[in-house]
């Protein structure tokens, strides 16, 4: 798609969204030109565009769903896993855990505040 895009083949979600938006605009203009009120044309255009895009954009919808699933999975694995930043965060978390463990908690039942 775009030259120099960090995503091979472009972003399928963007293509799918632009196609759906184009279908919505075309449906609105056609319904409005037929003589419908603009509000009614908008509501009908949303319904028509949803149906048309569901039937006509199967390939783009599955490609964008696969792209999103891949992106979510890569974020779950950690986009910066193995980097100096990730190691610094892990070291900081370990230091905080050690500090709270070293502080210790008084044993249960040894509450220094007197009962009221």
C-alpha cells in the first residue's frame, strides 16, 4: 500500500474502514438524492452500508480481523520484551518487591493501637 509503511501490505483495518466509509457516503448520497429527508437518509444509509459491507467486504473484514489478532498477540507477548527498557522495568519491580518484603509486616494480633 503505502511506500515505507512499517506494516507489510499496509494496514488492512484502514483499508476496510475506508471502504465501509465510502459505501456509507455513496448510500447516503443516493438515498438523499432520491428525495429522503437528510436525517432519514442518514439512518437508512447506515443500515444499507452495514448490509452491503457485510456482504461485499468479506475478504477485507477477515484480513483486518487477522491483522488485529496478530497485533493483539504481539502486544501480549510484549513489544519491548528483551530490550533494555524491559530489563530495567523488571529490575525495578524486583527492587520494589524486595523493599516491601524487607519492611515486613507485624504478626497478626499484635496491633499497637488499643481497642476502643
